[in-house]
């Protein structure tokens, strides 16, 4: 929603050779924001992978006797309105967070990159057609597109992921297309074409690797938007449905419980915030490292 | 009733006091009500929604009869009535000299106009079941109306006391045509001023209001408040905040926000336990598992109703063990106590074992190779329902039954029950009359999922033809017993209405059906 | 340049048709609708199917899809967006009143975003690498990472309920403050970053050093020499932000009960009132396209060198 599509054009880069990849990694490891962002993300991945062994309670077990208990040694983050342990639910929520990231990014990236590649390197009529399609998708404000997909498919966690995935397609498509257009006129591409290399060989062998770095950076900025949108959907009851341990869904009753049980609101809210923040930090770090000019 | 009842929770109208400067023309405070949702229309013919009924029924429109504190019909716009010997004809004599807000007369033609509108197929009115086997409506003179039914229709008097059968000015309906739903005109104590869609509805005191004929009203004179503002506030959190800041000094409350006000000396809390809603679990009897009444009974023993009362309503509900809600005339506490099956996991386990369900690997029950995995459907968007489902799922898990939950919007959920792709569903119904048992449970059931049970069907049919209330209630008692012995559904709970008002609000009274008597409300002199 | 404008306008046409078709598809794909909601459970199955058939016919739901699309398009062109299934009132009326509210919110938030964003970005650039800079950029990073609905809730709790500074359910200008602040502050974050980086660049130019060497007062250097040059990038982004603000307003409206079309859209989806859903999507998308079009055209007017290539 707030991500500007002006930025991708700043990221046009020459081909990355193996040597500079090592340099990139080196720079990354010495970047403080990369450590913070990457560190938190690793923590999230760890929590997601080992959730069943980490959690003290079953995140779905209802126990009305201990409902709405404040944080204590027995329940680190307290309990919610049904007596479920919030800490356990937050930990399981990491799985859904990663799932949303993965699915939304996969849908948006796979379709978007393909469309962008075809538009940038294919015949002119294909470019026109695809760009018109993208324009129609872009004609809808982000949230509206997401809502429209939900309206058709009905609310659920899966449709929410599909919806934010679809809404992400235009961004990737335009980025890739811009990159492709800037690369295809480079000399060595011309040379390859002169040498008779097939179109797809050029596409996949030469163009695509150049697009990878800006794609990754873009991904680390676009994915948080997708996750925020998915959380907003769950908050509105149009995404993940109860009793899912999704952080946005855990905030459904936030407004009524804010006063009497602040921990039920603080935990999922901070979880979303921290996770998104770490993605943004990592994105910042990646951008610093891969394209210092824009700092 | 539609699930919208959960938002409105019987009267979702509550009073708020705004320190409005008294206008020169009308002295008296302005009351601010909360509406749980924006009504889709204010023409009662077009809607069965509770919100519409509250806006119209409490303030703007009036009907032939009202139910007194004992639940018996009393004369309101009708002066008297007589029932024929064969119980198929009811003749009403109307009060003379009553006028609509637009100055036109209320008379027998206005009554006939309303019923004709309901029966008009072009209106596709959802109110058709309310008039039952109505055969003919005659108007022998301007103050007499005669209803003729094909067979005796017991629920009729209760239905007449509902806002859906209150009267609109025929002149106004003709004048406004399609937009009448935006300008209702009735005979009530308050008349319509304006409607800001989605935001608020403004009403003002009816200066020509007739004498107060209701015995259950305290204020026999003109209504105290000069203006009523109905604000649409869908989120309970917002309503609670508005209560605290004084913008909406009182409101109806749901579970999570009740604790904030209940023990606070700055507010008065009114709790109505005589409510007519029921939360229950239903079975798809098309599937063999649920044709075994032992399984159904086990479900009744399996559910921890107290847990749901706590989780869904913060304790402001009562476990229900019978199929008729406690506030409905005919509720038989004795029958319920004797035949109801309260939470008892041990008995549930025993019954399931008895029915042939044995624990398999991982504790999951099995019978003849079929695993105890069931789909429970319900409707989405309501915290109380979500929490109830979570508790039920957990209770069943303790027994070795694996329940998957699926909620969807009411408009999708309810029609989908007609299909055979579910096992159980959680439903909630609000209706003030014993006819609800027939509406829902007489075979084939409201969703074609109930197998014929001659005992149930015959007793329900009989109850609907008994016009005399005492006889009818006895019959309803039998019906409750029969339904419980068959455990056609598993009753879970009935939630109370909870309303918080500011300390200085007086005269806030609910009538027998839980509707507000707005003319009674006033402020204490400070 | 006028050919550019003309081309842009012409390109808008297929996009609008695409929007129309997409919104129409929405109706076709929805499995249930409010008509069914009204009657299921109230009538016996026979009566219900009769009533539904009558309502279906009334709304033209029983004709083939291409006929429906044609009449829908025709209706749109004559300003008739159909009737709300739920309230039976003209869709255009239901939307019209709320549309103004959304626009109010969008522009109020835009003012907030612009002011806060530009000021904090410029200040951060001027005091580059000091604690002021770092704090400012950190806060803006937080702003991007914060879920809007969460931030809104906290703001309500603090400002309305705890401090009692603003009313909770007031609809007038007072009710606009909190939602505009929430939306504006969040959208200020990217603006602040761009403002900062372009100011940094502007301040690093030679003529700035020359101006300082000449002894000009700092305020003149910054405000009259550096800022106007930085403004170009800022304005570019700000223009893009308007559209994004318009979309971002949707969720904000729901949280603050601000009666705009965003709130209407969410409700309409919950109610399966597809004529309203269609209408809102159509109007919103068209507005968004128009906003971006106007912004693009304004750019070429500001700086003819920029031809914002969207195709």
C-alpha cells in the first residue's frame, strides 16, 4: 500500500559474477541491520519448525477455568478468552506467518515474474496485452483487489493468501519487465542473439540471473505488505477463521478486551510488528549491500 | 430468527443521555440509543430482522395487542376481540380516533392494508409464516376487522404482538412507494424525522400521541423525552468506549465488555433473563450415525455448557437443557429438569461405548471401521459462536471424537444445510412463541435433515391448533418432553440481555418480550 | 505533451472496461447472495423458492451472463448502478453519500502525511547522522511495519478513552482527526525516507556549498535552494501516495466507524450484497485510476522531462 513502484527502476544492476556474490555475502554479514532482521527471522523459522516441542500447552486446548489470566510463570503471555495459552498460540502463529509469506510471495512472484519476462522480452503485441492486464490489476487499490478476490472466493486463510498473492503480481511483473528491458539492450545479450542462442536460453540463462537481486530486495519489501494485508483480513473476519492461531485473527476481539486483558492484544500485535519489522530491516540491509547508491 | 439477533441481542436499544440544550418547542431530554446494525429498511413488511423490529416496534409503530407481564395478550389498538366457537374466526374491534403521524386515520382499512401487503407475492414478504393459514380478512365497518383461518392458528396472538404485524399509514405507503422504507409512518409515541444511512436515525416525540393504553407502562402521560437518536454502532468495543466517554451513556452489552460496567457504581446494569433465544446443536439425521439416539444423547452429556456460558457470554447466560427457551410461554422447568441431560463426560463415554464406538489408535473412536471424525458447521462473524465452537471441539476431543469446524456467512451457511455434506451444526434461534418448535423440528425439519418421528410430529401439530393459552402450554410441555426423550437437538444455552445505563437514567423498562417502553425513560433530577 | 495526455486518456478506456468486466465477474462468481439470505429459514421451501424466483427475476439474475453484462454497462453509463439487494435502495445513493467521506479522509490524511513526512525527512537530512536523524528514520521504519488496525486501536484507546481529547462516535470534523492521523502517519513513513534521501542529495550539491561560502543564512540555503530541488522526488512519491492513501482508507474506516465507501465495501462483502459490492469496486477503481491519471498529467506539467511511463 505504501510501497512505491518508483523504486524498482533504481535497482537496475549489471550481471553479478560469482566473485561479487561472495562480496555481497561478506558485506551482508557485516551489516548490523542485517543481523537484527535476519536474526529475528531465523528465530521465527526456528520457532515454526520446532513449535510442537517448544510450546508448554496445546494451543487449541480450551480451559475456561483459567480464561483471561494475566502473564505469569505458568502462562508466559497469559491466557485468552477461552483459557488457551497465548504464548503457545504465538509460537504456532509463526508457522502461519511463514506460510502466508511463502504462498503470497510464491503466487505473486511466479506469475509476476513470468508475465514480466514475457512482456519484456517477447513480441510487442504480447507486451501490450500483458501491460494492459497489469494495468487493470493496478486499477484496483491494493486492499480493494484483495477484498474483491475474497468476495469471490469466500473468506478463509487460504483465500486470503491467494488474494494477497494476486494483488502482488503487478509489482513483480513491472519490476521484472523494467529489468528485462534495461538488460536486453546490453552488448553481450546482443552478442548472444547474434550467435543464434534461443530466446528462452537468453531469458533464463542471462536475463533472469540479473533480475534475482532486485527481485529479492523487492520481495523483502512486498511480502510485509502482503502479510499486513492478510492480518488485516483476519482481523476483519475475512481471512483466517477461529480457532486458527494466526496473529491477525488473535486480534479480532482486541477492541473489547483491550481494557480488561491487555495481554491478549499486546502479544499478537507485537508479534506482527516484530516480524514485519525484521523483514523490513533485512530488506534495508539487502538493499544497502546490493545497491549502495540508493542509500 | 436470523442470526442478526446476536448483534441486537433482544433489545439492542439502550439509552444515552446527551446534554442537549432543550429546544424551545419541545422540552425534555434527548435520548441516544445504540443500534447494533443499520436496518436495511424501515418497512416492516420487507424484513424479519430484529433490528428493524426494534426501531419500529418500540417507537414508531403500534399493533392490535401487546403481551402483558404474564405473557397474555392485552388490548392496544384493538379495544376488544372475540374468537368464534370453531376457533377459526377472530373479530377485533378497534379503538376510535387513533391517528397516524401524518394525520390520517387508523382504521380497519389500515389493518387490512398491512395484511394484504404481506400476502402480495410481488412483495415477497418474509412475514408470510406469521399469518399462517389466513384465509380471509373482512372489514364489515371502519372499526371492525375479522380474520378467518383455514384451521385454528394458535400462535396468532403472539405474532400480532410483534413489530412485524404493526401498522403503517396506507396513505404514506402509497405516497412514498419504493422509498417508504426510508420514511416510516405509524401511530407510535415517536415519529420519524430523518435517517443518515449507516450512521443514525432521528426520532421526535409525537405531539398528538393518544393516551397510553398499555398497563405495563409507568408513564401514563406524554412521553418524557423530546427526541430519540439511534446511533448505529456495530462494534461492541466502540459502544463500550462511547459509554465511557458519555457519548452513549448506555448500551446493550455483550460478553467481553460486560465486566467493565457491571460492578462499576457509575452505571446501572439491567439484566433480562426472560429471553427467548436458544443456542443448540443439530444433527444431520440423513446420516446413520445420528439416527442413533444414544449418540445424540451422548452429545448432550458431552458438552460443557458452563464453559460456553463463561467463554461466550462472560457468565451472562444460562445453560439450556430443553428445546424451548426459558422466556417463551410454555417453558416447562419440570420437564427440563427431569429429561434434560447436563454435562457429564462419564455418561457420555458410556453411551458412546454402548452405541458401539471403541477407541482406536491415538484414542480416536471407531465403529465398524468408521472413524469418529465429524464436520460441525456454523455461521461466521460472532465471537460468541466462535468460542462456543471452540469449547465443543475441545469437549469432543476429550471423548475421542475429532470435530472439524467450518463457519461461513449466514447467507451461505444456512442454505448449505440443505445439502448432505455436514454432520452437525451449531445454530441459534430467537422466537417468542412455542410455534418455534414446529418451525424448526417438525419433520422434515427446517433444513430437511430431521427424520419423521410420529410422536414429535403429532404433538407439535396438536399444539398449534390449541387457541386457549393454558391448554396450549400443557401441550407444549408434552412437546418438550417428547423432543428431549428423542434428543432431536442438543440445547446448549440461552443468553441474557445485559444493558448498562448511566447512573441517572430512570424508568428504563423492558416489556414482556424484552422491548423498551421509551415513553417511560427520563433522567433523575441532579 | 498533449499527445501524451491524449494517449494516457485513451489508455484509460480499456482499463475502465477491464474494471467493469472484473466487477461484473464478481457477481457471477458469488455463490450466495443476500436475496437468499432474506428468505432461507423464514418460509417453507416452496414459498421460499417462489419468493426467490420473483426476486431473481426482478434483479435480472435469471438471464445469460453476457446479457447481464450489457445491461449492467448500459446502466452504469446512465448512472444506474442497480439496487442494493439488502436495502432495495439505489446503489448510487448508498455510495454517493459515503464517497464524500472517503475523499475527505483521503485528503486529510494526505495533508498529514505530506506535512509530517516532508518535515521529518528534511530535518533528518539536515541533521544527517545525528540522533535526530536516526530516531526519525527508525520511527519511520516502525511506521511501515506497524499494522494500521493495531495502531488505530491504540490511538483510540489513548486519545479518546484515556485522555478524553476526542469523541469516539462523532462524525463531524472531530471524528476525522484520529483516522486521518492514523492513516497519514503510517503513509508519512515512506515519504520521510524519500524526503530525507533527496534532501541529502540536494544538500550535497556544489551550488549549496557555494551559497554557504557566500555567507548566505542557513535558512535561506536550505529552504530556498536545497528544498525546491529535493521537492521533485518528494512530489513524485507524494502523487503516488494519494492513490495508495485512497486504498489504505478502507481498513481505517472500518476501525474508526468512519462511514465511507471502504466500510461499505467490507460490509457489503459480509452481506453478500453484490450490487453494492460491484458498485463500490467500480467507483473505487475508477476513482483510483482518475487520481493517478490526474497526478501523471500534473507531473508532465511540472516537469515536462518526466514522462511517467506506465505502459
